[in-house]
């Protein structure tokens, strides 16, 4: 089974990519967006909304030892709460959410969250945990989607 729900969050192993390769943030966002729409976790238009929001409100974050990005969009496109994760072989450039800098993201998490309170809590916990070297290393060293799932349970 590649899908299970814990505390309202669907963990779908099809949305967890280890050693992933993308040439651009647009390619990555489109790939995840389409898969999320195909699985009906989001409504049609979700992918375009993700791309549009990323261009207006960038989601790259330089955490010091690693760059991450957390693309997401309006809850009106969301049917079910889930998350897509890409642990990249080679970083992809995202704009920093705080300014004009760029971030070489090695980990990208595409949030598909219906509940705004869960969304804020998730982002807060994620940012806090990505400041811990052990958390970062556990992501980078994961060899199976189930390992990423176990790591993400810390966010709930």
C-alpha cells in the first residue's frame, strides 16, 4: 500500500522522491502538481496556481547548511491534505522568500493543506526542525519513502 492517513495528513509514497533530478523549479512544481491533481488530492488548476504563487511569493529558505523550498497555494484548490517531498540529487534554484536572493534547494516539500491552522503549524514546525542538523541528515540519508514518512510525523 502506498497511501495512509495519519492525523488528517495523507502519506502517499508516490509523492516522495529520493535522489530526484529536476532542471528547474518549474519542472519540479509541474511534475508534483500534475501528480497531485491526477490523484485528486487537488482540483484542476492547482498546478497553475502553484506556479503563479511561487512567482509572486517565493518559498525558498536558506537554512544555513541547506536550502529548502516549500511551494504551496490557496486551500480552495485542495481536496485532501497531503505532502509531496523531493530530496534532490542536485539542487534547484528557488527565489528566497525573504528577498531578492536565490536559494539552492536540496529538499522541496510541496504542501497540499486544506486546514489553514494545520498549514501554519506545519510550516512553523518544519522551519524549526530544519534548523536541526540531525533532521536535515535524516532527510538526506533516507533510502525509502517510509523513512521520509517517519521523519514527517514529527511535524504533526
